[in-house]
């Protein structure tokens, strides 16, 4: 074991998660990414202002208030401009994406990879199912994104996340892939601003049926042991490692600040990622260190190339769940 104790490892196996408090150093491991996103927001604010969509560039505001002002004035969902992945449909050559060097640095963070290695072994592939979630207070989300099931303003990318297993989000070819989810906040994640909730031991019941909702894929409540569910408030530096079948969701953001978190995934090299139209990379290989990708530009290029390809080819379906299926009606 690099970083985990035997007890922590056993806890992951038994409960389907392990929460490591204070694993990362907020100044060294998190602030560089926060600064990079502040630059992305600065450029976006100028673009929106030039397009007449916001009343000011709001450069006197801090990140959270500036983001909220841009949401409020523009009435748009802006999360795609920050996300390190492409949209689920209708990708064009100009679909927004942010794949900057500090995001790559986060995916290659050695402290994280030490724990990942403890959990899935020494040959580690960075799975392309990855997001930064800048979740604004839900009252600034456009009304069109009201979720009929949860009654909260949704949109998978910026609102409340319904109960699901990450295994349900990838294609069946990855059902036996040992995919690990790594969730960590860049700001405090609280009960009020929409922290994660998990159901311990839910990883033992196999893959559950997921329904398509406005907010993303959702396991219907009757299939869940909700009595066990608990919220997981976290501080910057804390990291949550989730088994691919552990049921989780997140609360609505009813605060007046944005909640920012990374959710990134890894699997053993050679196993299907479940989304092979997107590019992953070797993050750590003890047997062949030369195969590791260390060049942030090459990584960014792999996403730009994918965007270009998807803008002309149709995106193959990467959702196994049908639109109007009986279980979900
Ligand atoms: O951050 C959220 O609100 C949801 C995250 C999630 O579903 C995940 O990390 O897999
Ligand atoms: Fe998830």
C-alpha cells in the first residue's frame, strides 16, 4: 500500500467507498486549477460581454460571484465552457471544452495516483469519463431545466444529480471494468451548496436499472436502500473514492455560492473504458513508465482531435438505457 491503511482498503471493499480527509494540499494541489479556471471565466466573461449577453465583465468580483453574475445575466448554462469532456450529442468544431495544463496536472496528481494504485493496481489508465462540475445556486439556472421528477432545477451538468451508479453511465462493454471514481471538491462542498450523498454497501447488489431524466440517468427510488443514505460534506483536500456500483447523488445547491468539484475516473490499463470514442491515457505504469502520457499539450490535442472527428461523424450511442422504457414510465 502506498497511502491507504489496510483498514481503509478493507473499508472500500466492504462499504464501496473510502473517504480520505486532507489527502491533498489545497495550496499545492488545488489552487493551480482554481487559478486556471479563473482565467477561463475571465475570457468567457469578456466574450459574453462583447456579445451583449451580460451587463458588465464583472472583473471586480471573485470567482463564485462572477460566475453567478454571468449565469444570471445571460440566462445560459455555462458549465460546458469549463468541462474537460465533450457534450453527449451534437458536438461541433466549436463545442466548448477546457483541457488546460492544470486539469491534466489534476488527472496526473501523484498523491491521487498513489491511492488509485492501492485500489486498482499499478497499471493505471485515466478513463475519459471525467468532469469539473461548477454547480451554481439553482435559482440562477434557466427555468427550462426544471426536472419533473425531482422538482428541482436540473441539467446533468449544472444542477442536482439524481441517484445513479457510474457503471450505469458507461456502455455494457465496461461492466466488468474495475473503474474507480475519484471525487474531490475545489471549494467547500456543504449540505447547503449541494454536496454528494452516498449509499454504503450499494455496490454489492449489481448494476441497477437506470432511467433517463432531464438531470441525467437515475435509479428509481424504490430500488434504493435510502434508509442507509448519508450526505458527505467535504473540504478542499478531502478525496472520496467510489466503487463503480456505489449509488450516489448530490443535493441541490440552495446556497449563494458555486460548488466546484472534480470527478475523474481510472481503470486498469487494457480494460474497456465504456466510452472509447473519448481519449484516455496511461497515467501510471510501473511495468512500462515510458508509456505514461506526461505532455499536457498532447493530452489537450487528443480532445481537440476527438471534437473534430465527432463534429463530422455522428456520435455513436453511449447510453444503454432506452427513452420510454416501461420501468421508468
Ligand atoms: O458532483 C456531483 O454532483 C455528482 C458527481 C457524480 O455523479 C460523480 O462523481 O460520479
Ligand atoms: Fe456519478
